[in-house]
C-alpha cells in the first residue's frame, strides 16, 4: 500500500471549516480527554455506545440530587415537579422525531422496545387478550418479515413471536456484498405479511435502507412496519411521521444519553389497540381482585417505577444534538464515513464491508483484514489507544452471508475528527505488516 490518504474532495467536505466546531464540542466530553495504553483515547466505537457530554451528566445528576420523587404518584411538590420534568422530557424526545408525546413510550433500550411490540402481538394472539384487538392477532398462515442484515435485537424477538403464535418468519436476503435484495421484496412481502421489521441503517455496513419503498410495499398488503432506528436517530434528522412507519425504536445510550433508557414510537391509533407487555402499577385506571382496566398509551406500556432521571438526561442529550443541528451532524458523519471507506479500500489486504466509497453510508465502516482475526486487529488498535468494535456486532446471519465470523468496526460521532479517522487508517495499514510481515 502506498498511501491511505482519503480520496474525499476537500471542497465538497470542508474539514477545516468544521474543525473549530468539533474542537468546541470535544471540550464538552470528559471521556474524550483520557489516555489509553499511554496514548490519547481515539474513540471509534460510538455505534456501540456514545460518550456523554457534561450537559447530560449534569442534567441527570441535578435531577437525582434535587428532584428525586416518584412520578405520577405523589401529591407533594417534588412529585409534581418530577412528573412535570418527566413528561417534559417525553415531549422533547417526541418533537425530536416528529411525533406527538403520547406516541412515545419509555423503555429500557431498543431491545425492550422491540420486545414490547412483539409481546403485544402475542398477548393479542394467545387468548390472553389484555384489551388487544384483532389487528394484532397472529397465527398459522401469517408471516413476519425481517431482513438478513438485522441486529439480533430485531431478529430474535420475531423468531420467538413466530414460535409462540405459529406464524412463519421470512426474510429479505442480502447479496454477498450485503446489499438488500429489493428485487425479491415483492416475492417476500405479500398478502400473508403482517409485520415488516427492518433497520433504517445497518450497524455493520452503514448502509441505508430504502424506507419509503419498504413502507409502500408493507402498506400495500396491510402489514405493520417496525423500524429499528438505533443507528439513524442519533446521527441524522429522522421524522417518523414523514417516514410513515408504524413503530420505531432507538436507544438513549447511542445518542449521548444514559444507559437504561430507550424509546418506542408507535402510531397513536396502533398504540391505542396494542395490548400491554408488562403489567402492574402505574399502567392501570381501575383494578378489582379479578381484573384491571388499563390507562391509555403511553402509560399503559410503562408499568412500575420509571427511568426518570435517565429520561430527563436523554432530553438533555436531545437538546444538545438539536443545538449542534442534526443536519450538520449527519453531513459531518457522512464525510467521516466516506473518508473511512475510501481509506480502507486503499489498504492492501483489507476488505471493506458494505457500500463502496462514494455510495451513501453512515459514519461507520466495518472491514476484514486478510489473515488476521478481528480480535487481534482490535487488540493491535487498542495498544495505540484506538477503541473499535470487533466480533459479529450482534449480526451473525449477516456475517455468515458475507463469509465471515467476525469483523472490525470503526464508528464515528459528532465529536470525531478527520485526524482520528486518518489515525485509525494508518494503524490498520500497519496490522498485516505487524502480524504477517507483509509489506505495507
Ligand atoms: C441496529 C441496532 N439495533 C438494535 C440495537 C440494540 O440496542 P440496545 O442494546 O441498546 O437495546 C443496536 C445496538 O447495538 C443496534 O445497533
């Protein structure tokens, strides 16, 4: 290999113009200013979980210190203030994705949000109706459709739902390069399809699904759409109403927020009819010894004491992202993703997964280094202070299709600099010479 200098045109992506702003942003992230293995940390694992700015940490701490009280329960002043802030956080997050507050349900993470929908379907299907309607009744002859590139969080809950109800699970395959076989969509999505669940952006490939076309095909057959927006909502503007999906899920910890908080968006009419997943306190209107009436959404899906300080901190994260601007974040990360992709294809013995440079991709790239296991790549980079993700990234079927058991993923966020991307490229170029003694 001669050089890993990216081929991205400076006039198209003015790196210098962004640098001052990125430096200012970096000042807000205490986690960025530490040494790992004797080197300044280069954090390229934001698709797994994002670092947190001071503003978010402060919001969570302020609430815990001064506002702690049970929401929707007490009559005292603190409880009323906590409830107000908790519901205010819901309105902030809802507005961020173009939804109404009563269309936003708090969950622990995206995984729980998908399970909430899947268990809503099975509660409606197994005789325990829990106030559900026929819209969610599934059985033999019905089909659930996913894609071959899904994160396990958007696959296994549907496998289990199929098992519980007798519905069949089908999938839209990908090519050996990881591209969705949209030519097969009309064969896979048909009159039996009741659910179509797919990722907006692949957490392995960084590729972007044709949401409008998939929604169109699902609607044409009356199927409910579930969008896994874990890798899109944190990184680009997303308007769930404009996308036309019925449900969407994402996790707070991937968008500068804390762990332990996630979001389910559901179209109002559907949430009204979906049976609850968890039952207990806080989600009921009246209870007798024999049965209970449930609250309307979103509270009917929020049984038990809620994740209050986490919700408030997530709203602070949303405020932070909005202030920087989701358009700008999306553009910056698009540039970084292209820089990564272009650099990786220029390194001898490295196979870039997913879209070729120049094709739309998010700010991440996964790759295989010929002859070197991904875990060794990760260890080698870690010795230089560079944090990346290695393994199957919770997408074993996709890796199998790509002929791999594991890959290495570098993923960026609004605090990532172009120099950090160049540093990881330089280090990846050193991997094979180090392990195999091959020329650079
Ligand atoms: C595309 C995608 N879906 C779902 C998830 C699951 O998110 P969580 O573990 O926060 O529930 C992730 C996280 O890695 C992801 O990247």
